[in-house]
C-alpha cells in the first residue's frame, strides 16, 4: 500500500476565539455555591504613623514630634501633624472638620491612600521642630549628653 500524502487542505472544526471565550466564561462563571464569602470580621486601616529615618534606633524624649499620621479623613486621606494637615504645595494648613471642608480644601489637602503614604514618607525626614530636623535633633542631644559626661 502506498502511503497517503498529507493534504494542506485539511479542515478541522475549530471554534473561533470569541466562541471559545464565551463557552469558558459560561462554564467557569461563579454561582452562589462557588462565591467566596469571607469568614470572620473584615478590617480596614484607618490611619498609619510615618516615622523619620533612625526613629527606632534612638531613645530620646519628645522624638514623636517628628512623626506624621496619615489618616482616612472621610473625604480622602490626610497627612497630619497635630492639628495641621499637609497640602499639595507642601505647606501646613489648619485641619478642618469634614462638615466644613469645601471642594477647594479637599482638592488641596486630601489624597488617595497610596499618594498620602508616599508623600508622608518623602516629607518626614525634612520636617522641622524648633528649627531642627530629626537628625539634627539627635546629633544635638547626643552632643549635649557627651558634653555633660565630660
């Protein structure tokens, strides 16, 4: 028997890509029996504290003055230091209660969560309290401690 020659004109029954996707979606679509329902409580972060570099390496009183708090203010995320909030121009403004926030204040002083955390991390090492950054304060305290020991 002579071997059969392969024909380049063979036709296979194939579904188009769109039809195949449609069948897959129908077959694998979640129903009530496969829908994931979380067990137990669901938690949501309401605030973060951003510390300056080297914060945990030193044991100095009043070092919390250089910390920032990123808070879900209800109308966006705010970067706070005491009763002040950081606006988009890197200036401190008096914090307002949500009922007194106009759209201009929200546009200036509220961020999404990710942007607020990034900005707080970038700003925290440049913060000044009594004219000193955190690093300068640590150096001054250590210098005064070494002077008093001598």
